[in-house]
C-alpha cells in the first residue's frame, strides 16, 4: 500500500498544473526573447525586409525625364567620340564631304567639344588671343579650324575664319588644305586644336602659301 501511495504521489507531482504552467511560461519567455533578437538583427520594425527594399528602391528610382536626359547625353557623347576619331583618321576632303552630307554632325561635334573645353584648366585659344593682342592691330590673321570664330569676335584685327562648316556668318566653310586666299596675304596663321586628319602636312603647306615671308604660325594643343 505504501508503495502505491508513493507512486500516486510521484505521478501527481509530475502533472501538477502549477509546474506545467511554469514550464509553458518559461518556454514562452525564451521564444519571445529569440523573436525580439531576430527582429533586431534583421531590422524588421514597421515593415518586412521586402517592403523596406521596395521603399528604398522607389526613393532612388530616377524620374523618366532624368532617364531621357541621361540617355540623350550619353548618345551625344558617343557621337562626339566617334566624330573626333573620324576627324583624326580621315583626310580633310573626306571630313569635308562627311559634314556637307550631314551638317548636324558638325553641331554635335562642336557641342561635345565645348563641353570638353569647360573641363580644362586653361583654353589654349585664350593664350593665343592674348599673344596676338600684344602685336600690332594691322596684322591679318587666318584662323584654320576656327569653330565658332571666337577669335574673330574677340580681337580687333582682320581675321579670316575657316572651318568645315560655317557655324555663323564670320566663318568660311572650306577644306583647310585649300582655303580661298591669295598667296602671302596674312601675317599670322592659327591652328588651335585643329591639326586633325591624316593629311595635316597639306594644312601646313597651305598655311605657308598664304603667309607673308617672315611671319608666324601659331598652334595650340
């Protein structure tokens, strides 16, 4: 009988409601702690990880207008690099034909060129202009590859401005290997970043043809 009572007593102790409650409470507390730790580790506060990532992506996503402007800028830069390479690797007559067939390409090239100039600490054309201004005003200048004829618009001297396309009314469009000038009629010939092409020796011969004896060729690169 004593053994049965001890057995019953032992069984009762194992299933006492208080003990079971304590076990559940302890397990629940441990679970809550682990969950809180997981939440802190993964930074899941007001939203899920996927929601948070979507929100951050939405904030950083550029507007359609910005995408279009960026694409247009990249395209223009690519065309400028292509045209720049073309000018260095073809003859002046081939470049002349290219821009006569597609004058818009010349605009693209000079727009890209101006963007490059803005990044330079010094523009060599400014130095050449400064040097010419120190000379006599009766000097006649020939600007080979003048672009938009900045020199003609800056100095008081007479300036003949030549380029493959006439960007304005001060520019004469021509192949620089054959400019429309008589022999020995200018005092200064300028090549500022314009000795481009596989036949630059023809440009120098033409410059020598139009220069008066004893005068100078100015170059900037």
